[in-house]
C-alpha cells in the first residue's frame, strides 16, 4: 500500500461544466462546490464548451476556487494567441489558474479543425518552451521544430505565472512533464495504473515536486450492468484513438482489449462493445453507489494523484446528490 493511503487529496477537484446545465446556470453550482469543500474545478476542450469560458465565469463568481483546463490542445490556437488566452485567464484568477497542455487527438485537431496532427511530442515540447518564454516577458523570435515565432512579446504578464501541466500517457511525455513542466495530467487509467505513470514523472523530476492531476470517469449507479454498458460505449469512443490504444498496451491491457480493437477495425461496432471484458470496464470506469465511488476515487489518491477531477455521470441519482456524496464534506 502507498505510504499516502487514506490521505485526502490536498486539492479535491471535479470536472465542469456539468452536462445538461447551461453555463449561465452554473453560478449556484460553483458556490455549492466551494461549500462542499472542493478546491479545484477542471474544464475540458472537446466538443462542448471551450476550455476557458466556464473557468472565466468561476473566476468571477467564486474567486477562491482553483481553476484548470485539461487540456488546451497545442495545435488549435496559434502560439501567440494561446499565450494570450492562458495569460489572460491567469490574470483573471491570480494564483488560482493552472495551464493544462497536451497534443489532443487526430479527431479534434485534424478532422474538426483541419490542421495537421503531426509530431505530437515535439509540438507539445515546443509549445511548452514557448509559453515559458512568453510568460517570462521575453520577446520571442525562435525557429522551433514545429512552428516559428517572430517578434512576439506578451504585453500583459499576469501577476502570478500559472503552473503548466502536461497531458501525458507514455514515458516520453511523462518524462517531459517531470523534466520541464510543473506536473502531469492523467486520463483513462485505473487506480492501480497511477503508480506506474507517477514513477515515470518522478524519475524525470529528479526530486522536484510535481502535481498529478487525473480525470476519473465516475458513473454513480448501483446498476452494474447499466454502468458497464455506458462504460463500454465510452471505452470504444476513446480507446480506439491510437494514442490511448498505445497507452493501454503500455499498461499491459493490450491482450484484454485486442478483440475490441479487431472488431472495431472490421467495422463491427456491436462486436467491439461486446468484446470488452467486465474487468476492464471496472478498472477504467468508477461505478457503484456514491460510497463505493468515493472509496474507488480515494484509491487514485492513495497511489499518487494529488488533484483528482472526477467527471461525474449520475444515473438513477440526482447530480447534486452525487456531487455532494463524492465531496470532502461527505467524509
């Protein structure tokens, strides 16, 4: 057992915005999150709200909350605009905003935004290095491996520079997160997998402390069959993306998932769903009663996650009840 077993996270978080609730109606939800003891809220940037608007509202409505975006793609904004957006967010929430930076995916970058999804490691590395230069107030004229910046200087430097965490799956990016960033953001791994990923970050960090953020999918229901049905749909949507598939192979889950990948590649969607073993769903998607989900999320913390950010999917239970049941106030 980890030496931190049973220790509550210093920064308990949750993923926002909540599905089915318009952004303008989140004010009371943000207030309730603070009252329940959540310290962090983490947005995403996929096909719903952009990563910044929910956090901007939270900065205005509940300035005590810590804010993070998991993640901002390194491709979909030009380097200068990305620096401006991140610096502005840090300026709006001094000392309370963390940058989440990552490669994103072929679907988001290429299919939806019409951009070349190439050289992912180098693009993230170059963007990280550029942002650090820009945040330092340097005038940047640099030929990076994956882009060129000529004569850019950030005119508004935030009072407190935001930490930068990298979305990282396999050793290369995990090492970059440990070596050059302030932490790593993990996704689609089991509680037991956390120690494997954290060890790679720590190896590169050489003793310097790093934050470990994890988005954890939580389906709050006592109906295991229903939870696994939803979980299987989520797994096929995500783990057929090559980066996530390679991540699961690295973690040793390749043999269990190969039948799913084979069926998916053959166009057999129903077969792909059916091929996912129950134990894989149970490892990668937290489900059960509120108490069971709470205990399962705690295992991620025990194994090295410092900022858990559950993405709550309430089935058969009200969202408010699920959020309260998973909160520090329920402990």
